[in-house]
C-alpha cells in the first residue's frame, strides 16, 4: 500500500483530467513492477534458508549438534517461518 500511495501522490502536470489519470496509472504500473522484482528475492531467501537447514539436519544425523549449532538451527527455523509468513501476507494481498 505504501508503493501505491506514494506513486499516486506524485505530481502530474496536465490540465486534462483524463491525461492526469492515465499518467498516474502508468506511473503506478511502473512503480509496482519495480516493487514486484524485490518480492522474488523472498523466495530465494526461503530456498537458501531451507538448504542451510537441510545441511544442519544432515550434520545432526551424523553426530549430535553442539550448543551453538543447535541454537543456530533454532534461529534459522524461526527465520524461515517468518519468511514464509511474509510470503503468505504477500499472496493474500
């Protein structure tokens, strides 16, 4: 919503109301395209985090994890859940 409100609030210089509306929509479309390119980084972050978690799980199968490794695994799981929540919020909108 911040992208939409910022884009819509931009000044458009024209006396014709149809031209003003067309330029605002064109600007909004451009800004939303730029914004949407940042969303794909979310899926890359989720994928990379899942790979790291898989590596830790493989390590855990071979030997018991040390305390720092176990803490990192717990923090990583929380991070993945937070990223998945962000992705869910994005797709709801």
